């Protein structure tokens, strides 16, 4: 109501002003030099030459004009008088005509050409257009000659308070930390007013808070919002809605206003410590829990949010500090208690922990409020679980000699049930670890016995797994490794380490070392191996060879004389007895084979055969082998050459009638029909007169070019077919372009003037119904002979 009343009063006041302006008398001659703005007047005077010819003359002056004003949004029953144009040349004796042109002339602004009065015909809006530029001119009404030069003037639209303030950037959102001091800046808001800021107070704004007190205040002229209440707590209230008003006319009565809402959110600071929901937590775990498993969770609540609510947990006291540990779940901010060491119900059945929860980030402003920590007690009860048997040792190591009798006890294992209610235990061997079933275990007392003989030389170690199972609960099973080492006994005789064969040169000398031999023994005594060598007793006085001990577990074989000959004896056998140092000692007789060989002057063995071929001087065995290989290769080449030559000289076409017939029957060549017409010229056989030249073969490519054969002279009627075909065969035999020997040409020759004429009843042109069959007497034997020579297929007979 106050705003509408103010606007009505302003409208009435403007109407009174305009009415007073319209009643002002005309100004006859006002000279303004220099021109001035006459803001209180509405008459623009033009001073020029006097129209009276008898008057004193003076220099012509231009238009003297001022700005005119018109109030915006003014409307009435009559057009609004804006102002009046007048020139001092407008005398009673001269008819002056006033002309108006420019922006809005004739539409918005109209002029009375006699009086010069200018009226506004429409309501004007300053926010749409603030001023109009027009041109005024005075002319003689009778002669239309200008009395004054044209001149421009401006009509300004005067502003009224017709626009309310607006907030273009709304909606507004602001944040401010909780517990901020009074006067902390929150944000600034700005309103705009479309009215003229330089004219009056229509655009002079004043800000105020309609809602949001007493928490916030605003500066009236800047629009800056500040906190007005100390220690605002986010945990008590997080969001505030502040309604801001902007009012023009300097905030006085009659001004227009606009409002906006600012949402202010208090941001969190770490001003609250964590608090446990209870002072004592009870947790229960089974004794068979695995290390690292979760025993339980505790939670300390923090009223803060985000990083300010992050808590760190720690065990600070209690008898379970070494058994358990606590960590922080970053997602739920809970303290997770996990097992650190294995539990044993029979040893200790409960633990107590003192857990502390503290903030990770502490605001130094609130340290004085007290420690940002809280503590709680956690009691963990261990419950009994059915545990598997426990062996007396984590692994067992047994030693047994390989000579132990089958069935002997080689060791014993022990396992017990650790539960309060003790169950008996039975033992067994995992046969996957004892595939050969070398060992057995007593199911009741765990004694391990030997089931099969052992051989250290085959396997030194045997790793088996023994299983202990509770008789009360078969699912409770434990396993243990039993490693059995087989100890050595002297049960293997020594033998020669290398191939028992040696070579002796015919030109060897007496005392020459033929070979050095050593022995090996599969046994492995702790004191090491030491071997004794000797010749067999029956040849201890061997006239050809002797042995020499080298004191390194080896002996050298020596020749007693020189002059050995292959022709006399090419192989000698020397039995050697080798004994070890075991208890009892083991010995064996090993025969050394000594071959007599032919050697070169430098002692290299060349041949050890009695019938050795005496090679030429300077020719080695490798060269001889190469020569023999070349000879064999030459013989093979010669044989292949003769064979190919023989095949080449064979005739390509067999002339024997019987052979030809057999050849044809084997291939059963019935021809390829029309596709075979390019192989040879069938038309020549059917029409001998049409063959005038040589047609080359298309199925083969001749090696040499031959002169085509001349066509045969026309054959008279009644020619002998047998003779004709023989001629053709002879020509094909001597023609290199003829088909290969394993094919044959089929000639469908009928002649040119057969007595029988056509054999087809469809093609006969004779009108005589009686046919002459005498041709059978003449041609029958010939066709029979031709059929015997060429056994053609069914398709060729039809042709």
C-alpha cells in the first residue's frame, strides 16, 4: 500500500507541473548568447532578422535552442505539450511555418506548424529510449523559403521510479566455517535497478535483511552479508536461509523493492572428539582362528564429518597387546581387532585390551577444550575348538642301514589330541609319498617298520608323510614329514671305471705303459674308497704283461717285452682282481682286452686287423674311401645312362595287331566327344577332298618345324578302306607331330561314293522303297578285318 500511494502522488505532481508549463505566455524574443540550458522553461526562441523592411538591419543569428523534457509513462486525455518553437521573425505581417523532422517526428512528436507547439502523442519509456534527436526549421509559408537555417535539438525522457530492483545472480549459496567470530564475511549480493542512476533517487538502493536474524547482518549500501551471532555450531544447525531486500529511493517511503534468498551452509571444523558408544566391548573367538583373521570391531563416533571425523585406534594397555592388534577401517571409521598370534584355549582362555580412539587432525583452536581422545575396554573370550592332533615334532629324521632286515622297527612318531576331551589317535602313511610301499606304520603306537629291502645305491633318501587322525572326529587330521636316510654298507664289489680294452703297438718297446686303469665302487664308505689291484693267480707270472700301482687308486699296464705281432697273436686277455677297503672287503675280477695294432712311427694306431690292407705310401684311409665312393657313383651314372638310352630307342607305336588291340582294351579310350576334335582333323578322314593342306597338332608342341605334307589326291569311289588306313598309319609313324605311342587315332571314314549310300533311313533321298543290300557281300569281310585290328568302344562304333 505505501508503494502504490507514493506512485500515485508522484503521478499527480507531474501532471500539475505540465499543466503549469502549458499556461506560460509566449516569449516574444529571448536571446541566449551563448546558448544555455533552460531547464525551467519550455519555449525555445529563434532570433533572426526582423521582418519589417524599415527596421534596423543586423547580422542573422542561428537557432537559439535548448533541451526539452518529457516525463516517461505519462498519459492523459490529451497529447502532452512538450515545448514550443519560436523565431523573432514570426511577426504579424509574415506567415511563418514550423517544420519538425528527425527521430519520432510525425509519429511520437507532432508540431503545430503555425504556433510551433510540440506535443507527445504516445507514452514514452526511458528504459526503452532515453532521448530523441530532432531538427527544427522555420520557412515562409507563401514562398517556402527558409527563414532560419535547420538546427537540431534533443527531447529527453525524464525518468520516474517505475522499475523495482532485481538480483541477476540469484540463487545465492554461501559457506562459512562454524564457530566463526562475529563480523565474518559470508558473501556479497548485488541488485540492479533499470531506472536512471544519475537523476533523482530512483536507482539508489539500500539493502536489508528480512529473514535470517539474529544470525546474520548486511551492510545497507554494499550488500555484504556478515555473521552476527558468535559460536554457531554446525552440529546444532548446518543450514540457514537468509532473505535479503534491496529498496530504491534510498530506502525511503514510496520506493520499489526486490528480494532474494541466500542459502548459508556452515562448514565443519574439528571441534568434537571421538566418543565410544560403550565403555566395555565383549568379543568371542575360537582358538583355531587363523592369524590375521578379524576378531571383532569397535566404533568411536565423531560428530564431525570428513577428515575431521577420521579416528585412529590404538591398543594402549592390556594382557592381549601381544596377541591382538587394531587398525582403522577407512570406510566405516571402525576399529578392526585382528589376531596377531595363534590362540590356545588350554593355555589362556580370555584377554583384556584397552583401546584408545583419537582424531587424526586436531584444530589447534580447540585443544584447550580437552584431549580429543576416548578410551574403552575390550574383553576377548577364547572358546574351545576341536583341534587336530599335534605331533611331538614338526618333522622326523630317521637313519637306517641298507642291510636292515625286513620287518625291523626303524623309528617311532608321537601325536596327541590337545583338546580338553582327549581323543585317541591312529596313524597311517600317505601312500602317495611311498609308492613302492617300503615302510609301514603301526596304527596305534606310531612305530615305523621296514616293509621291503632298501638299497642305498638306488635311493639314499625316502621322504614319507605320516597322518594322525582323531578316532572321535575323523575330520581332525594332522600330517608330518618323516625323512629316512639309508646308510651304506659294503655290498658292492669294485669294477673297472672305463671300457676294458687297450691297444698295443707292434713296434712297442719293453716296459712301455699300455694303459692306465682305475676302478669305481657303488658303495660310499665314510672313510673313502681305496682299491687294491692284482693279477689273477693263474697268470701272476704273465710273460707278456705286468701291472704297476700308481698310489692314486689306479694301476698302469706294462709290456714285458717288445716284438708283438698281429700275425702271431692279435688279442690278449689280462684278468685283473680289484678289491676295496670295506669291512668285509669286496672284490671282483675284470678282464682287460689288449689288441695288437699296427701303428705309425709316432705311435698312432692305424689298423688292428690281421688281414689289414697295406695302403700305398702316403695314401690315408680317408682318401681311399673317397676314391671308392667316386667309382661307385660313376658306375651308377653309367647304368642309368644305358637304361635311359634303351628306353629311348623303343618304338613309340606298336605295329603288331595283337599288341595294339591289347593296348586299346587296357586304356578303354572311347574318345572325349566334341572336346577331342582339336586333337586331330577328323573332317579330313570323312572328306578326303577337303584336305588341302597340313593342319598342325594343338595338343603337342613339336621340337622341329617340318614342311606340311601335301594333301593326298582324291580317292575314287570304291577305295579299299584297309589300304587307306594303312597309309594313314604309315604317315603317323613317320610324323614327329603324331600322338604318342600310347594313344590311337580313330578314323570314321565312310568314303565318298559308297555303293550302299547312306546307312540311315532318315537321310536317304531315294524314292525307291527297295534297298540294295549287295554291299554286304563286298564290305562285310573288310569291316570284320577292320574290327579285329581296331577294337573300338561303343561310342566309336556309333560314330
